[in-house]
C-alpha cells in the first residue's frame, strides 16, 4: 500500500477532534504538516500558507481543508496551483456559486477533489440504504437537536449568515439525500433567528419525497439528551436511525451494524478516490440549505447567550 | 420554415404583456391553446390542465410556461409526460434543488428544455459582451431600481419567500453572468425586509469578479425615474448599459444597437433550440439569488403598503 503524505489546512476543533487522530491511526496517510495561523497539532510543523508549507515539504501530495466555509475558494485554488489533491470538511463553501466551481477547478488542474459528508459514513447509513431498496416510502421524520454550547463552544463562525443550526442540520440532509431513492423537494420552511444573531438557531422544514411527506426539525438549543434521529415509514416496515445514523432499528428491533468511526471511513474513501484518480463532489445537501434560506419564512426569537 | 404549434401555461401579466403578442407576431410559432385557471387570451381556447389541453389539441408540440415559480416541477413533469418541448419564464423554480432537476427530466424524456432569461436578449447585451472581450475589468456597479407598484400591481406571489426585489434583480444577474468573463462570487449582502412581508424590498450585494469589486443595488421602492443601469470600468474604457441593457454607451458616447424586442429574440432562440434539438438551462442567475438569501444579513424596514 502506498502512503499519501498529507497536510491539514485549518486547525480548529474538528481538525483536532477528528482529522488528527484519524490520520494518526491510518496506515494509508501520513500527516506531514499543518497550515494554520494558530497552533499546529503537537509534533507537526505549522506554516502560515500552503505555499510556505509546500516549499518546506515538497513531498506533500494532498491537503485536507478544515477552515470555515468562508474563503475556501482561495484555499482550494492555492492547493490546486501546487498540484495537490484536495478533500474538504463540510459545508463545502460559503455560497452555492463558489461550491459549484470547485469540481471544475480540480478537473482543470487534473487533481482529485472530495467534498466530504462525514455523516454519510456513519455506520448505519449503508445498511439503511440497502434496507430501503425496493420499498415504498410513506413518511419521513427527522429530529436533529443538539446544544450549540456543547458542540461549538465560543465559535463565532457558527453564527455567520448561512450557518447556524444548518451546521449540524446539513449532516442530517447529507444522510437523507444519500439513503432516499428520490430527490427531496422543499415545500415550506420556518427559520428562527435569535434577535442578536445572523443565523437561525432552529428550523422546521417540510419536504416532499415523491408523494410522501418529509418533516425535518433542527434545533441548536437542545438541553439535556441530544437527538439525531431519522424515522422512515415504508410499505414494509419502520426504520429508525439514531445517534447520528450510527444505530439502526427495524420495527423496533435493533439491527447490528459495525462500529467503524465516520472519519476512518471518510479517509478510506479519499484513499479510494486517490487510487482511482476520481473526484466526488455531491453538493445536494448544501443546495438544500440554500433552499431553506431561499424559501424559509423568518421568525425572530429571543437573544442567544452562550 | 416549419411552424411550431405552442400552448401557453399560466396566463398572467407577463403572458399577456409579452408572450401572447410575441407569438402572434412570429411566423415560427402558432399559439393554439392556453392552460389556465383564469381567463385565456382573447380568441384562444383555455383548458384547466395540460392533459385536457393535449387531448383537445394533439397538434401542440411545445409549451411556454409562465406560472409563478412555485409548482413548476409538476407542470414541467406533466408537459414532458405528454412529449412536449418546454420553455419556462424566469425565475426557473422555487428552489435550487427543483431547478437542478429540470434539464435532466427533459433529457430523460428526450425533449428540448429552455430556461429563459429575457434580459439576456436585451439589444445591448451581445454588443456589450463583445466589447468586453479581451479587456480587464476594474469595477462593476449595478443600480436596478424600480417601483413594484407599477410593475407588479396587486401581485401576491411577488412577496412569497425567495422572490421580492430579486424578481427584477435576477434580470440584472442574468445579464452580468452572461457578459462578464469570470464567475462573480458573493462576499457580503444586506437584504431589507418590510416588516409585513416575507421577501426583501431592497438588497445591497458585494461580489468579486477576479480582483475587481462588483457592487449591486436592488430596490423595489423606486418612485419617479426607474433605473436599470450597469456600469463597467475596464483598463480600456468605460461601458454603460442603461434601460435594462437596451441602450449602450462607451466612454459617454452612445453606441448604436438594434432595437429587436427581448421576447422576439427569446422565441427565436427557442426556435433554434428546437431545430437543433438542444436544451439551454443555465441556472447561474438563480444560484446568485440563493446565495444572497444564504449569505445576506437581514434588516427589517417599515411595512410595505401598495
């Protein structure tokens, strides 16, 4: 097996919590450098720019980009100009227009581009997709409710316009768009904006999937037990995905799925793309977020205090 | 020359003001029927559904869809199921996810699909594009300001979420995305919502085009003279498009352009697509609208009263 020398760009919470340990545990990737304005991971040399990093480490073949969505376009362009293959943390970009250009930029540069959706790698996602195959979907219900204070402590970028509760919400959308056989179409939405923030703290979304209704509720202000559940009623049974699609039950009976971590699978998928010199850039979850902002009625709620 | 028998779907202001007289004046199309819940154009038989229309007029080969953007997907699916070629009035759909499916639906059905942008057919658009060729763009400024009371009297759909001032604004975006050599990328936006409406009455949008700034101002509350101007400063002169890109001046000097009406050109383009059995479905103006909703900070302004 060849080993791909990789650099991380953007060392924030997700890089430290997931990318660094996942790459360390992988025998397919070797973390060689970090590009960051802050502290690099322990034992890894840090550089301010991709250009500086590449000059010091010409052996680096790929970058994994974990910066916030704003400014991704310049980062990706710089990586491609140095002939690096690219994977990016979700969400792919700040705007649809930007995100739509990435795959073409990579193709023009002859590089592999991977727009990741880590929740699609949750353990029950593929088993759920297989179970749904050939069944008729009658109703879908999603409850994706977590406490932003726990998961994004003190992070300012989460309240930038276009983010908010759609940061976790896009994970649910990435699972739905992967496992449902038809495209979902948004019919109406309500977005609830705290009076002191530029992004919604909660959203209710009503889609259709063929003739079946899909009800999606996102909440970023969930104290107590956290909920990342998807329930799908079909003509031949009732599927429940819970704990972010890491667990699965059919008609109330737990179904055994493996417990492979999401990010390990994500990097294995990137390795496959590198081996095949193929890109993977499905933007449908991000389009659904844009649709929610486009079609959503806005309601102001009380201020959010961390 | 063959004559294409066509039906209009949705008989509102734009159908009566533009589509009916344009088709009447064309020797390439013949208006055979209308599909509407209201009054059909004078002398044209009206039907409630595409299915009823096709049953009465099996000779109809194409439909031109002028219904509001909500519900387009069902209308297009029904038209394609009856083997009709399709052109649609802008904006293409209520959501990006819907709009992204149309071209594929038409391709699967073996039909021609044309997502129109009438302002791209304004007389000065192609001359402006040619004049810009090879020049370096330094700055772009757009002022697209009109009185909604005049142009959309009593129309409720214009205040649906996702529409508002972007109904005229998307015309400017359709011209910009056609004449500018690079993609524009939204950097920040402010959307001003009347306190009693679900869509913005004004928007300020700041884009980049390469290194050049693009400032776009939309206003739907413009009393007195109406303004549909685009100014482009280049390294080799100053271009001004006015009156919705029907007029053009370079360095202050008027440049003669023909005075072919937009909708006559639009239907001629549809005829060319039909002859070539090709589709034309550029969604970039609509993506820019979604981006504005995604990235725009919202400000509430006073109520809108017609």
